[in-house]
C-alpha cells in the first residue's frame, strides 16, 4: 500500500500564512540566533551596564524575545514588558517564566499607544526598538507622557551613519532592509529626535556595534531624562 508524503502541521501552517505574518514568524524564530555573535561581542556588556541604571517601576517597549531580562536589577519595583508582535511575545513569555521574579508582566501595546495613565513609570527602556517603530516622534511623545518627572529613558539604538558613502547605501537599501527586518529603518537620527521630544539627554556613548554590517553598526546608548 502506497503512503502519501507527510507534511508536518507547522509546515502546513507556514504555507497558509500571509506574507506579513510569515515574515513576523521567521524574524521571531531567527532573531536570537542572528544576533548571538553581536550579543557576545558587545551588546550583552552594553545592556548590562545600561540596565543597571533602571529603577522603580519600569516599562520596556518592544521587548522582543526578552534579551534584556537577565540584566534588570533585582531591586526594581516592577517590569512591564510591552511587545506588539505575537510571535515575539511567545518567546518573551517563555523567557519571563524562567526568571525568578514575581513583578514581571507582559503586554501587547505598541510603543506609541501604551494603555497606562500619564506619569506611570520611573524608567522606560528602549533597546534596538526606535529604529522600527512606525513613527519615531509619536513613540517619543508617548515615552515623555508616561515618564514621571525626573524619570529616565534608557536607550540603545543604531542610527544614521556619519560616513557619507555609507549613508548613500543606507538610503538605497532601506526599503528592502525594512521589509526583511521588521520595519527597521537605517536612516533615523534618533539622538536629535529624543532631544526634540522634550527629554534631556544627560549621558550618551557612541560606539560601533561589533560584528554588525557597516550600515547598522553606528550606535548610541545612554540616558535621557524628563525634567
């Protein structure tokens, strides 16, 4: 008796997925692996130093697969992890469940629409997120709204290159890159946008992301505060 080739349910689901959902699924599945080398070479150290400054009630926007979770100080009051992508959120939930913390919650909000009252948080965290939000200005306005007076935005972002030939290539490939990399934009001047939002940058470090392609290697990280 002949048997028909067996197609796994996961493969059948992939075939049926619309392009946008398929892209989201593939990015979520591959993100940690794709970033592993860069995380080991610089990002883990940067995250640890940056997030050591988190305090009080914390919101992380675009929490992704949860790579920041091991770096939060144990004395923060609470951590709300906001991630709008359902596939990323699945990985995030798995990592959050492994943490020895009770005060962690997960939400589905996008960066420009957080369902919390004004002045709800002492610290807001954004790491490699503001490059991909639909509107940078709207997201920063929302961050400003949510921070308490004196509250801090801890940021780590890749930004527009200061090398003219690289800028040319960033502009050329940005539409294709954005489609493949979850709306990631290569040409955002995030530092200027943070200052224009009303937050005061009190500390910023610029450094190349080791192991990353030149068109995403220029990064800034630091603290911006609500006066």
